[in-house]
């Protein structure tokens, strides 16, 4: 154990890893703080760069950039009432109300401090949860993998803030995309329409870049530019944070735990964690009437929650190759590229790499505090960069990055196509995250499904015979039926008291 | 691009049915009950059912209204002409333009055109968009071609490094 830890240290104490981590931190902070550029997009655009790094340095950039971007999204939320990333949307109003009351320092300080605490709590959960789960996962057969992957997809549809039917449709679209190519049980070209480039299937990374980056540039074409940030001088940012920690330690812990649970659930990520925690904080608060008027309590809980989910989202990714959220979906792609194929054996065979990942998460969350303070002080300059100068650069990165993945122009076509698909889906209320997870998990779920069917000789019964498979099956089917139950319950409730507002 | 649920739902019914039919047509693996045709069949059927449910408006009550965060201060009302809506297709069109001409024109020239058009479309004056169109491609070229060794097309204007 100590030996592995020492090995892990020597893995990350190289110049390449340190420089990659620092550069990715600055990059994540800047992208996260610019409204409209999300943490997922920051990570997706990093992937082509990670091609040329060593495995540990590649993972370091992903870890650092995603953690920083999630915190940094709080900055424009507090100063402009425009969340920098969707994960900050839950409490942007509250933070902005605090700024108007003259408490901008407290709001931003809470953002950076409780983000760091949440990130470290999430990392601890990753360290504690992953190894014992790996023990259990070693005995998994294709039946368990099938249900687990299905459960992941169902969770992604369940937590989407949209109609569950549309979310499931989005998931099916993603699975359908994953059918393209010859990588299927028969090895026959499927849905390729004679196009040679489609034989290899659709690469998940260009699809992700299209859905999250190109679609965002498309949206910017029609929305007005956000107003420039007013210049202001900040007082001490960390003052009073320790007092808050003591006063709201229970809220902080609850935020951490909720964030960890939502992160571990496949498909649900930081934005969901923030929404749930903010709502929870309001529900259980002693002074709920203060919420919305610039009260720091909800900020503490939700800020602690969204960063906790980032690290714990790696649990299912590392163990099963099932992403905990869209950022983890990208991370899985990078892991495969770097020969660290996700699976329970990763924890025994490549233990030092795993420890290196834990260490990098902890380091990223510690350096988030000084970096975050500098970023807050520089925010008035960074946020003055007009959108018309940022978006063109994003466009170039999309084109070059997607080309670099296979040194193939077809990647650029994929990016453009998925930009349009993502834009149209989002506009019509179809959650794109469900589709993305469908694309990432499609091949795996098909393999598990077909292999299981061959083993069972076409019978459905063996899918439920093994105990863990039965539990996972019950959970997956429950997740499918849940919206129906909610709907029936709402109908029943609405009959006696008409015109109750939904939720 | 906001379409009624009926339209998107029926489109999904068509897509699902086509996928299921396409899957059905695939040759099975000899001597095996399940092959490459099963999964598309299942997915296509599921998608078609979802599309049908969406077209019939099932599950609509779950959709939360988008929280529009009103921006303070006065904003010019967005232009509402039909052509304005087409601007949204500019980014994918520019990417396809890149695919079509990058090999002939080279990275620097194509990228400069893309930057200039995107930046102008987003409301930049030429004082910003022209220098940006010169500097951004060179910067990206430095990072990706020099540092990361991505073989970007040289075309008419090869870089000296």
C-alpha cells in the first residue's frame, strides 16, 4: 500500500504532469467562467491534446480542467447572474442576490472554499468505494453488465430535467448511432450506406464535441451577448469562510453526500447534484424564507455538492466503463486510448495509476483555492473578452481537434453533423446527455446483451437468475416505471384539489 | 427551430421503423440464434414507440419550463426576420467548408476565413475580427502543428516552422 503510494507519487512528480496540470487548471478556470462554455465542453476540447501526453498527464489535464471549470462557473453566476456552467445554474440567482447586497466576496469565497471541500470529499469516496466494489465486480458476468449498463442509461433519463419519454428517446437515438459500423456481433457493415468512413463507426469524442461545443456556437448566433461585467475591487475572499464552515457543517456534509451519490449514479452529474442539493437545503433549512434574498446556506450545500459529484462520477467509470456523467464519458474515452481500460482489474493490476488519479484529484482541489482566488480577482478582465472573439477560436479548436483524433477529415464532418443534431434536440426538449451516454455505452450494452442471449439460448429467464443480476434488473425496471408512478400519483392528487402547480 | 412535439415524435417513429427494418434485413450469423440484427431491431422498436408516445403528448407534463434569466438593463429586441434564423446554420456550414477546401487552400487561409466570418456574425467590428483572423489561426497552428504534431494541411501558405 505504502509502496504503491510512493509509486503513484513518482508517477505524478514529473515535469510533464505538473505543467499539464497547471495549464489545464488555468484553461478550466477560464472556460468555466465564460458564460455558455460548459465544463463538459472544456473537457471535450482537451481530448485531442491528451493524445500527445503520457497516460498520467492526460488524465491529470482532464481531472484538473473539469474540477476547476465546475467551480469557475460560479463566478459569472455571482457577478452577472449568468451561470458559467449548467452546474452553477441552481444557485446563480442566490449568489447574484448576495452580490447586490454587497456580499460578493462571501458568495465567491463560499464558491471556491466549499467547492474544494466537496472535491476532496468526492475523492475520498472514490478511494473508499472503488476497491470493495471492484471485488464484487470481479464476479460479474455479462448478465450483470447488461443490467448495470441499462441501469446507467435509465438513471440518465430519470434525472434529466425533461420529459422522461423524450429522454428515453434521446437514449435510443444514441444507441442507434452506436449501431453504425462493423463492430457488431456478426462483423457485418451495419447502417453504413456504403460509406467507407462509417465502417469504423461514429467516434464518441467528435460526437461529444459537436453536441457540446458546435451546438453552443450555434446557439450563440441567435442569443444576445451577455452584458460586460462591471469592474470592482474585491475585499478579502476567504474571510469568514471558516465561520461558515462551522455554522453550516451539517449542510456541507449533506451536500457532499448527495453529490457523491448523484455522481456515482451513472448518467447524473454535477448540474443535477447542484439542483437537488439546493432544493434540499431550502427544504430542511431553519430559515427557508431567506432563500432567494441572498442567503449563503444554499450556496454552501450546492457548491459542496456539485464538486463532490465530479470525483465520485469516476467510480462507475473506472470500475465498469459506465460513465457517471458526461465528463466521465470523455474520461473513459481517454482511459481506453491510454491503455488503462476500465474494469475491476484496473485496481489490482494498475494500482499505482489509480492512486495517482486519487492524488491528482486531491491536488487539483487544493490548488483550486489559490488559483480560484486569483481567478476571482482577474474575473473582471477575463469576462470582458467579447463573445465574438472567443467563439471563433472555439470553432477552430472543434475543426482541428476533431481532425486530430483520427487525422481524418471525416471527424470534422461528424462534429458538424452532431452540432446540428445536438442543437435541434436541445431546442425541442430532448436531453442530449442521454444521447451521449447512449453513444458511449452502446457497443458495450449490445455486446453484453447479445452474449447473454447466446449463453441463455434465447431465453430471458437467466437474465434474472443470478442474485446481483436480479437486483440490478429490479432497479433498472424500477427506474423505467418510476415516471409512470409519479404521473399516476400526480393525477390522483390533482383530482380533489384542482390547479395545483406542478412540483 | 422549435418544432411541435407531433412533428419530432412522428420523425422518431419513422427513424425507429427504418432502423428496425434495416436491422431485420441484416444477414444472421449462421448457426446462432442472435446476431447483429437483434440490437437494431430492439432499439428501432423502442424508438418508434417513444416517438409515438411523444406525438401523442404522453409525458409532456414532466417538462419544466425553461428558466429564462432576464438580463437587466435594456436590450435591443432580437431581429425577427426569416433570414436571421438561418444564421444558426453558419457554424456547421463553416466546418463543412473547412472539410471541402482546407486541403487546397491550407489551414491558415481556411481558418482565417472561418474566424473572420464567425466573429463578424457575432457582431465584431473589423477592428477586432481582422486581427483575430490573422492571429488565431497562427496560434492554433503553433499549438497543434508544432507542439502536438497534427498534420494540418499546408496548402497555399505553409508556415515557416
